[in-house]
C-alpha cells in the first residue's frame, strides 16, 4: 500500500464511500438491532395497553440507534493508510513483521477505529487492532508478525477500517484498494567452499578477471568514446588514424554454473515443507546462492526448459548483477510441479552451448532420463547430481522406519514399488558411467555434508564412497 493514500482513500463514514444510507443502516450491530426491536415492541405494547409513557420509552429505544447511524454516516473525516514489510522477502519458517500506519488527513478528530488486515490463513490469524481517537493531522502505528512454513507469494491486504459509535450501536467498514505481496523464498543453507572443479575451460577455481585500466593492447584498438579513461589512450594508433584511439578493455572470463531442478510431478512423492520436492527446491536455492557468492555466473534451469535468466540475456547467464540472487530466489519461491515426463526440453537448452558446471537436483529416474542426462554431461566441464530416494522420503513421511519391509509403500498406494527402486539404481549407475558425480539423498542429511561428499567422490578421496552411498543407509 503506498504511503500516501489518494483522495479516494477510505473515508470512514463519509458519503463518498458509504454507498448510501441503506448500507449505513446495514451496519447496525446486534445491540443496535436489539434496541430498534425493543423500541418497536414497546410502541406496539403502548398502543395495545394504552400506556403513553411506554410509547415514549419505545421511541427513545428505537431513535438512539438511528441517531447513531445518522451521526456516523454524516461524519466527514478522511484517513490514509500505509503498510511496510520488514523484510519483503523472507525464508520459509522465518518471521516477517508488517507495520501499519493510519494518518488522519481531515480537520476533525476521528472516533474509535478498529483496524483489520487481510492475510492468507497460512501466514497466521487475521490481525485486529483498536485505535483510540486520532487528532487532526495525527497518526497511529501498529505492527504484527507473519510466518509461513511454505514458500510462495502471499498477498497482504486490503486494509479494512471499522468505525463505531460510543454506544456500539452501529459499525461501518471501509476498505483500502491497495495490497502488498510477501515473498516466502526457500531456505538457503550455507555451503562449504569445496573445489568441484572440472578440467575444461570456463569452470573451476578461476575467478572473474577484473577489467584492467591499462591492459595489453588488442589487435585492433577502437575509437575513443565519451567517458573512456584517458589512461587507455593508445597514442601510436591515435597518431596513425588522426583521432583518439583507446585500448579495448579486457573481456571478462567468468566461470559459469547451471543449476538444474527436476520438477516432474511423477518424480516425487509426498507433500509439505519436509517433502522431497521441497528439499530439492531448497537445495537448488542454496547452490545458486553459494555459486553466486563465489563469483560464478549462475543460471537456473528446469526440466521444462524454463531458464532464469532467460534467452533474452544473451547466453542465458547473468553478467554481474546484485539482484540475481533475489531473482533466482523469487523464481524458486513459486516453482511448482510440471506435467512433463522427460528432461529433453532442458537438454535442448544446454545443447546450444558449452556449459561450465551443472548441478542437478533430481527425483526418481528411469533409463530415458539417465540417457538424456548423459548427453547433458558431454556439454559441461563438470556435473554433479543429487538424486532423492523417494522410498526413504515416503517412509519418513509415513512415520515408518526404512528398514521395515514394505516401508516404502504409502498408505494410499502411491509409493514406489521395488522394481521402481531397481530402476532408479540402474539410472544412477548409468549417470556415473557417463561421467556424473552422483550423490543419493536420504531424509535428514544436511546439504552441506552432501556437498562435501560430492567433492570427495569427484576427487576420488573416498574410493568406496560411491558404493557405500549407493547400497547402504547412513
């Protein structure tokens, strides 16, 4: 909600916002309706019994709520509202604070105001506040906390104001039109700085080469442009061509990383913040943030071929932008399951160029997906795959120990059959044979330790690690 509300902002009890006297009468509370009903009943009884004093009492009871309606309806003061999120982007399972401010922009003081903000139920209960009289030109500030265990984008608002009379006979509600959005991003786990280096160029421990003020000359100097550093002027070429010529700046050679996220619906089982798919999304966010911190140009790619940043950014990688981490996290905050059954669309994106490092987060695999991933490996200098074991994740979700026979089967029959497990193991073996460094993920394992395992598997420091990881439980 913008800090300054426009002239059409809610006017508590004002005619411009009231929708007519009929809507004001509709704001009678239970107490007000009871007073009207009691007054009418007293008037009828006075007629039947012939008691004139009872008629006066009835008129007083019925008139009091109606007078409150008229006074509240004719009240003409205006209020402006604003909302501020701190922060506007928050990790899952963390709290954010929402600050509300109400300004009285009219020349008369306000009455008692009841403030209510609309929030989705996943963020917590709907906050309500009672504000005392606000002097002309004054303001009141309140705040409340929201928390979500599920990532996503959640609208906050519109803000509602309820105006009541001192007797509680009538209550009028006015709403602002604007709202804000709280983005709940996946949790990001800090990762150790390991060396997952390949031998091909464009990947490894290399850093972005800084732009030199006076580097080596290029073969062909270019003409001077407004804003160029005069220390880069190439005087020999300037004398030759009769105009200022400068040395070209050294082009940066930035290491690149593609984070591949498998979102196929049939590759994951279970739901909720502790499901396998949510772990994969959080892992992709952690790796992307980690590689950005190390100076890599990072791209997020899904099985559908969707790429962030997209093809419009040249090679599909970002140059240097401080907003890239926020863009990737915002994308992962709303990523959902796809209806696809293969990884071919992602391969079509990768086949157009030579990649640096590919870090993939994968669900259940079959031979077709393993073959496609093997072709992806040929386009990259290094490739690391984290494969989630659906059997273990389902067993944990069902509260069954994975050593119990049949623990991998879900209660509703949605679990993976033993032959599916064998198929995934065969696909993992195919990935290793094609050059992938594969780490199988079991519930409860921190990504930081799996990240170290991937480095040990790649470097060969753990000679039997892959065999133990493939066949044994931690």
